[in-house]
């Protein structure tokens, strides 16, 4: 009787294992990116991230599989539509932005958009972006005291520009260009929200457009953006910070 069982197991197990291995572990995601009125946003960049089980052994005790992070991006077409294939069958988080247009990235000014990708099927998600305005900050540097390079992960930052809002929240502006006469910073911000523009430096002293000194090492300018009105500020480096002289 045991030999009959053995024969049955030998015949059935490989087939059952093959069936298990044939189950799909990936899926697809499609959708669209629009503005609040449903207007398509062509060229919008959708970024995705998932934390899914990995089949590769790790250094965990016993060689158990650990979590695998999968991320990437895709650009929407001329109709604002996008499609992603070969994604892990798992929960994903989506962010979106529009190059050269002041739409608010939900991952910066809200929450990431959740989307669950089913195994062997396609999930559909609609991403609606709210329009903000540009915050543009020009810092004139007549003495060349700031780095002549864009800020990067390893760049020493002698000046930090950003906005404070709410109960202690902060968003930094990015350097968009550098020229021999100074630097330009930019950030997309929501409309109708009270902000304080902050410039922080322990290396240089600054003055605003009227010539008034900016408090050191950090100074704030209160403002609130109206819809369709970019916010533009100009400052000038007047010399090294007093304690750095």
C-alpha cells in the first residue's frame, strides 16, 4: 500500500508544483492624470513605489526572503494617459508632477495615491492634480560668495531657501540655475495658504529688495499666494556673515 502511495505522490506532486509556479506574480496599472476640471495633463510624470515580498534570499536568519522595494516612473501621453506593466502584485504608492507647469505633487503637499496591482490583471487609477503657483527666489551674489554649482546631495550648501507653514512644516526650494551674478531657486506652492519664506545661512549676510538686512542666520518673510499669481522675491548677498568674518 505504501508503494502505491509513493507512486501517487510522485505523479501528483510535480504537477501540483508546476501549477503553483504558473500563478502570475505581476500585474499592470493604467490610468490618467488630469487637472481639477478633468483637463488632461500630457507629459505628467507618474512615479511609483511598492514594497513587495522578494523571492531572493537575504541575510535574515534562516535565509528568509525579505521585502523588496520596486520603484520607477512613466510619462503620460498626449491624452494624459499612462500604463505600466510587469509590476509586482502588491500595494503601490503613486506620486505625480507636471514638468514646466505648477501642479502640486500629492507626495509633497498631501499624501501619496494608493493603488493595488492585482496578479495577472490590470488596475485603473485616476490622478487629479491641483494647480498651484511658482515661488521664485533670486539671490544676487555680486561678490561670488556662494558656490557656482547647483545644489546636489553632496554639495555644501551655504544658503538654504524654503518655506515654513502650518504647525512647523517645511519645504525646501531647489536651485534651478546658477550664473556668475547669482542663483535662482524655485518651488511650487499651494494657493491660499499662509507661508513664511525662510533663508538660512551661517556663511553669508543677506538683504532684501529694499536693502533691509535679513535676520541672521535665518530670516522669514510672510506671504500668501493667490491663484494664478507667481510669488517673486529678490535678495542680495552683502558679505560674509558677521561671525564668519
